């Protein structure tokens, strides 16, 4: 795990305090000063060696929060410095994987974020100076105003923010699929290759958060040939569907499976921590983050350092039921692109904050660039298939020989529904949030439900600076 802080001014004590607020992401603190007046800092943890994530030499300095797929034997940070020196700002086009980073080539400092926004980055103003950090909590106490660092952009003192790549550009570089059987085979092989590439640069044993749904089960089936035995983790309410389905997959693949059951009291107990780490009050996101937080805690307590997650498959392969009602294929394609582009404020944000809250690094193989290009090249009728518009049909077909039938053809359910926690918080909010409080929050911040009001009032206790509310994705 890792985190970065970059400051355009000079305040070493401030950077140290900011890093302390992200101690859950790593423990080894380092602060560098550059020749152009920036300060660059990072913390690194146990999943990756510090040399991968930070580098300082006479040639330049780099700090990285990310998971890069580097073909080089050197550290990610050292290679990034070399690429910046050789290619200038075009070096960003050569990086594959998830990242937020800052690099100085001995002359100029550049701060950048990957095109999908898989790794987080925020910025804020302190007087005339700008501070950047991996999490909002690391800058909120010091800034009058904060904002999201947009994915696919870089920042330099001379140019300010400038876009260098977009999700759309990655997608448009793929060729349209015309052969259904080949596309089915390509989906399976591309996911397997995505995992293979990640294993080549991983220096610890991977685990999987296994919900028992299609997406995480496909990840588990794809990992199995490469590593044999591995750990899988599942949580849920005792009457939720996920634990039983996950057990079926774990038994089928022969994983070392661990599960944990929680109740409403435990959900309420962890809720303030969930919102603090999540940095959001969006009801749908908070609902799914509560079991994810408990899941990450379970994994951390059982020695997990790195985990693969199934996030992204619904965005790529039309996994949400509401899409069946949208209309024509072009409209569905536009919606898939929209939710993929906003993943950095929803599902990918949950993945990052909940895992890193417990010191676990992670990756999402479905969001490999080759998978992105392939998925968006596939016709909608192969994703929502037949008269019943079976969601993610082509992904199901790709893995129907590798997973139990009842898993492959299980209907999609949101994580919080399958885990059994979907409506518990909504009912609790209805019983505990007064109508007067709800009306005040609706007038002040556009709060739409009592459940959102419950989460909002926890959020604003910590994140009350200007712009903080605007960083929250609101469905």
C-alpha cells in the first residue's frame, strides 16, 4: 500500500502531518525536496518494496501510489524518472496500470493521475500554494478549498491542469468484434492475461474478495491455473445469499476460504469509520462499503497483503438490471461509458478506501486496458442477450465451463443485497433521523433521503471545507 503528498511550497511539518493522516496506507515516511521548490512525500507499506514506489537520485525524484505493469526489472519509480527524462510529458502514455504520481526530472515536477482514475488523488489550496494527496482527509484540515484531481490529467506549475488521455481514447483504439465465438474466447483469454501480467510484478501472494457473484468468481477461476491454492474471503449477514454462493465457488476451485457474518449492531459500529475512510455520503456507495470494510478487516487479520477484486465487469458487460430499460444499443453504450468514467468516484473509490483502510493493496483485472478495449468493441446484444436480455451474457459464456452452473447463471445483485445488508441502514435511518434534520439537510445540501442525511452528517464533521461535498458522486 502507499500514499503520496505533493506541496508546491515549503512546509516539511505539514507534509509529515498529512502523511500521518494516511498511516493506514503505509508506515515508512519519506519526504524529498526538489530543485524547483516542490516537496514530494510518500508512505509505503508491506505489499510492495519501497524502491518500487519511490526513488531519488541525481537524475530525478518520483513518488507513486499505484500498481504499474512495468516490463523493466528496475523499480517502477526509477523507471518513471527515466521515462520522464527521455520522453518528457509523453512518458505518461507509456505507463500501464493504476497510478497517481509525482515525478521530477531534475528540472520540473509533474503530478499526474491514470486515465481511469483507479488510484485516488485530490488537491487543495493553502494560500497561494497547492497541495496534492492520495486521500481527501490528508488535505481537508489545512485547505480552504478542495477538489478532485481529474483522471487522465497532469499538473505542472507552468501549464496548470492539462488532459493527456481519456477513457474514450482507450476504448476507441479497439477494433469492433464481429465473430461471437471468437469474442467469447477473447473475453476469457484477455482476463487470464490481465491476471498473468499482474502476477509478474507482484511480490506477495494474492487473495480474492469472493462475493459468490459472477465477476469475482471469474477472477478466481482465472487465477487458479497460475497459483494453485489461494485464499478467498467472504462476509455477509447470516441470511444473505453471497456467503453460500461463495462457498460453492471456493469448494469448486479448492481455495482456502474464510467467511464472517455480521449484524446491524456491527454495521452501526463501523459506520463512522466507513464514512471517514470512504470520503463519501452517497447512500448506495456507503451501503456496499460497509460489508467491504468488514471484509477488508477480515482479510487483514488473516495475513492478506494483496487482493484481486471483480470491480468493473458490470460497467464493461452491462451487468445492471436497469440497463434493460434504457432503449437502443447506442444509448446503453453511452451509459456504460458514463458509469465507467465515473467509477473513480464510486466503485473504484470504495475498493481503494476500504482495502487501504486495513493496509491491503489491491488491483482490478477487469480494468486492464486490453479488456477495456475488447469489452467496448463487443456489440450490446452479446452483453444483454436474448428476449430476456440476460445481463453479462458473453462473460457468462466465457466461463461457463470453468464455474458451477448456478454461479455462472446467477442473477446479478448489488454487493450490499447479496451480503444481506441492503435495506438495514435505510430502515435504521427512517427510524432515527428526524424530519426536521432531513429538511435542513435537504435545503442546505440537496440531501434526498433520510439515509443520505444520516451519512451526510457524519461526513461533514470531518470534511467541512469548501468543495468537499462536490467531490462526492451522487447517483
